[in-house]
C-alpha cells in the first residue's frame, strides 16, 4: 500500500470513530437504540467498503490486462524488427 493510501485509510478510520463518538454524545437515543444504530451503520459502511474494493480490483485487473497486451505487442514488434534487420539482404527484396 502506498504511503498516501495508508494515510487516507487512517483518516477514514479516525473519521468513523469521531463520527461515532459525536453521534453517541448528541443522539437522543437509549443505549440499546444507540448500539443498534452503530451496528447498522458499521454494517452499511463495511458493505460500501467491500463494494468499492471490488470495483477497484476490477479496474486494476483491466489496467493489468491492458499492460500485458501492450507489452506483448511491443515484444512482437521488437522480434519482427530484429528478424527484418538480421535477414539475408536478398530475402528482404521479396
């Protein structure tokens, strides 16, 4: 994980904790209601996080496939250029 991603994740987690703490202080709910609300919010955020991570995985897979295709094309072009450069001059005329 890059340094920037790690920092963003720390801020995300800190924000969740701060938001939960403020909600507890200012919410006009009983303890049981607060627990249920926190559980529901946590579940919702975890679902969103799983969905987003799935989207990111798909995007990265696409980038990898594109990179593989480009690399294969470049290798083939290099091999063709080498064959042409090392071919017998008489064969090149045909």
